[in-house]
C-alpha cells in the first residue's frame, strides 16, 4: 500500500505548485474541471475552486500570498497572449497585469492575468489576509467578485502602481448584458 500523498503546499484548494523558473507558482484558477488551455502551454497548477463557496478564491489568494513567494494567476476564462507569462515573470515591476475586456472596454487592474512579485509579497506579508479576511459580522471572507478591488485598494494606498502589459488578454466569459459585468 502506498503512503498518502503529502499535504498540498497552499492549503486545501491547491493540489501543488508548479513554478515557471524563478517565478513562484503559477496558479490557473478554475471553477470547473473543464477549464480551457488558458496558459498557452506554460506549466501551471490548476486550482479547482468550489463553485458553491464564493470565498474560495479569497482563501486561495491568501494561501498563495502567505508562502512569501511571488505568484501569477491566470483565471479559467482568460487566454494569455503569446509570451505574456514570460514577459510578466521577467518584468521589474512588483505588480503586473494584463488588461482584458469586461463588457466593452479593457479593464485593469483585475486578477484575470496578474503577477505579484516575491519582493512585493515579502514586503507586505499581511496584505492579503488583512484585505480579504473580513470580520465575521461583515460576512467572513471577501466574495470572489470583490477580491481584485480588495487587493488593489491597499496596494494603491501604499503607492504601488500596477504595470499594464499588452496586448489585451482574451476574455472568454460572455456576459448576458455586455454593459453589466455582474451578469
């Protein structure tokens, strides 16, 4: 009989970490097991999140942040432009984003395709938990639709500006009403 596998390094939502060389983990986030090939051939670990748990994404981000290593996220409905993962990995900026369209126009900063550097994560080790783990009377963890803004606001208040990378990433999500990103 085989011994049980070791526990996952980032908590219950991630099955392991496969890093691009020197970059920290790249987590391809999926709410289903039928995620498209969003990472254009780059090595990535899929983090399967429970669709019935709107706080799973916030906890995943905290788990990744609290490793002290930089990381990249590619959400399941984002197609990374050719060579974009290598470009954001090699970028000198601490917070890199590929804008993508939500409705009609490209939007940034969002978490669809984002990298947080090791220097940033190490300099602000409590940022994710302070931003995403709300007090119980406010409903617990930040829900998935609020995670991007909950991280962006304290970073911007600290004077850290996101660095946009181009071209715009392809966003596969199709909204019922193109003017309403909540549909």
